[in-house]
């Protein structure tokens, strides 16, 4: 199992969680789909559930907060996967987000010894999270069936996104060799994600971070998802990195499934 043994570089996607109306239904759905184990947390932690695969943390599932408790951008999307970028100082990152034209959506929240977090929206409208690690640095296993394998920013302004994420996190966005509408997200000297144009999405799709999970077989996983009331946005297709499908879970959260050709 590809266990994460080093710290995530600043700006690298390090964690994902699902904000959803029916947390228990989501826990059941992803247990059946990916084999996750998890349960609703204590009330004092907002009921947050950390889901595990083989005893290692892979993702979180949280009940969506009341619409009045968060800024526009999260409450308008009651079910959504959120990608978190690693940062050394959550408060300094919040200030940098504001200075670079982004919008913090919630105050910095203290997770005790685990770390600190906030949610924000970039200037193009994509919602993302910031995670300042304490004892918990992020996903403990990746690139394994049922675990996070990729994060991709979909935006209509790559130049604007490049400026923003460079100013806030010090990460780079460089065109993928041979590609016309795809860029590599660079952090810590390596590619940690990608950026693509919204032109490739259905008309009207807002800017967003797409969470992609690895699976053994995309086609059979899509069949299982449909049987459990999920929906298919993009039927399975072959890419240079593997076979892929974009889907929604039963509560409408967008995610991608990938059978990678290589880790």
C-alpha cells in the first residue's frame, strides 16, 4: 500500500473531504464503493468523520453546515468534495489569500493537536481548503484503489490562477508538455496535480477542484455507483494517464474515478 511517509510540500494537495447533507448516507455509499471504514465523530468536533482504508486515513466526510453559517460558495453547493492545500501557517495563508484577490469563506479553525484549517475561494471561484499540519499531515495513503490519486483545478483563467496560487502558496503552474489545455501543478520540485480549462466541462460548470480516486476497474466501479443511485457525467474513457470517468454521488458531489497506468 503506497503509504505517505514524508511531509506534504507547501501548496501540495494533502487532504480531501466531502461536505454533504446526509453524512450517514454518504458514509454508507463510500463504504460500499471504496471499502472505507468510518463513522460520525463527536458533536464537539462537528460530527466530522475520518474515513480509513486498511487502517490509514484517506478522506473526511462532514455534515454540511447551515447555509447561514458560511459564506456564499459553499452553502450554494451542499454536496461537494474539497481539496486541501498544505500550508505552514493558516492565518498567514488566509491573509495572503485576501491580498491576492481570493475570499476566505470561514475563519481559521483549530483542530487541536491535529492542525488548523480554513476554506477559501480563489479569484476565479474555485473553493479549496488550507491545512496547517500538526500531528496530522494529511492523507496517509494515496495511489491505492479507494484512495486519493489526483487533484485537478478546473478554471477559465489559467494565468490568473497561476498568479494567485504562486502568490499564496509559492507553487507553480506550467504547461504539460505536448498538451494544449492542460498544465502541471508544481510543488516541492515535483508535479502534485494539474490544471485544465473549463472549456472541457459542460457549459455553465463553475470553477472547481476535482477530486480523483483510484480504482481497480473504472467500468465496474461506475456500474456499482449507478446501482447505488450515483450518476455519470462523463462515461469511462481512456487518457494518457489511464482510464477515467467523472461522476456524481447520490447527493450530487462531483468526483472522478481513475485506473492509473502508473503511480
